[in-house]
C-alpha cells in the first residue's frame, strides 16, 4: 500500500493504519532504534510509541513520506530514551557524539528557525555530494548503521570508512561555517 493511502487511514482514524505501518516499516524502524539503543526490548517500546505518536499527530500533520515521518519519530524517541538511560554516565554515545563537533545542541528561543535553516543547509550539502557519499552519510547518521556493517556493504575496511566519514564531517563543518551557522 502507498504511503499516502496509509496516511489517509491515519486521518480517517482507521486502526488499520498502525498495522500497515508496522507491516511496511516496522523492521526499518526497529533497526533505527536498535542502532541507537542496542536493546531489542527498548527498541520495540520506541517503535510502538512511534505508532502512537503518529496516531496522535495525524491529523493535523500530513507528511509527504511516511517512512521519513515515522523514522524521525522513532529516532527522537530512541535518542531521548538513550539519554534517559545514560543520564548518570554522560560519557557520550559514539554515533551521536561524532556529529557533535559539527552541530551544537543547546536550546535557544530561535530553535525552530535555526533548525529549519540547518535542515535546509544540510539537505543542500547532501545533494551536492556524490551518491555513494550521500548514502554512506545517511546510513551512518540517520539510520545509525555501524561501521562494520557499512564497511562490509561497501567492500572496504572499517578504518578506511571511519576516515571517509571523518572527511565528510569536516566538509559538513566547513559548509556550516560558510553559511554562518555557529558551531
């Protein structure tokens, strides 16, 4: 079933929307969450909470891409749960900390505008990259795929891939600085 048909089911308050969302995207959502939390139980909880949040937010929201919408919800829920579970450690999670050198995380009164501008800049930057680099960056920093998996998929070593990702982060940092985004 197409995304827009499932979204229409959400808008019509048809519980079938949740079942179809799970059938179509459940494994991807679980993978996103698991890559952040490293716990199947916590990931399952976040995926279920994702469907509830989607149910509560549609309407009024009508996303263009259901996967992107659900992916963002599960990712945010997973990050929040990870932070809650690790509040006493504060050592930092490798995946989340890798991007911290490029993007600050402090809340301000202008967050909505800044987030929109930041999103636009990152999207333009991603579209300027070669396809392989764009896919690598998104798989690592959106889907949370680990270096070993990405290296096997790209037929390279994790060390080479780590270097490539470092260079991509440096390019992103340069672009953000050029656009006047404070780091």
